[in-house]
C-alpha cells in the first residue's frame, strides 16, 4: 500500500491546500482593497501608476475603486470557509477573468491591469481546483 492510499495523507494534503488557498485569496483581497482605497483617495496617481491615461472626469475612477472594494467585501466568506461558501470563490475567479477580457478589449493602455487580473484568475483557479480535488479525495 502506498502512502497516498492511507486516510491521513489526503487529510494532510487537503489541510495544506486549504492553507495555501486561503493565503493566496487573502493576499488577492488585501492587495485589491488597497488598490481600491488608493483609487478613491488619488485616482489620477493610481492611473499614472498603472500606466493608464489620466481619468477624466475623476469620478469614474473613484466609482471603479469603490466597486472594487465592495467586491472584496463580498469575497470574505469564501476566505473564511472556502469549502462551504463556494460561490464567492468561483465568482472571484470569474470576475477576475471577465475583467481581464474587458481590460484587453479596452485597448493597449490597459495591458497591465489585464495581465494582473488574468494572473490572479489563473492562480486562484489552480489553487481552488487543487483544494476541491484534495477535499474530494478526503471525503469521497
């Protein structure tokens, strides 16, 4: 019998993947909430930092930043218990992928935000998929 066929191995793998996913999702939420707060306070500086054209009027950048913060708040239950509250996790991945497509369609100026959203969508998808597979192996 191999180690992978024992009951303790899938439980340890699931616990490890749960910690990894929570850490990655928390980092994503904290960074995007910080970007949102910075966007509300200094929308022109944020646009310049991200190599975007200056927002005119500044209100649209502040509205986008406030929406970004609101989305991060909605994702919190998915961090606390990702195996029970699955919709915030899948919604986060879907929204990041959707925003990457929107940024790519918006033009060449938006390549940095598109790459950022696409990167986090892929990272979170892989981590969450691995967590779900480990949980399925642990609780068939």
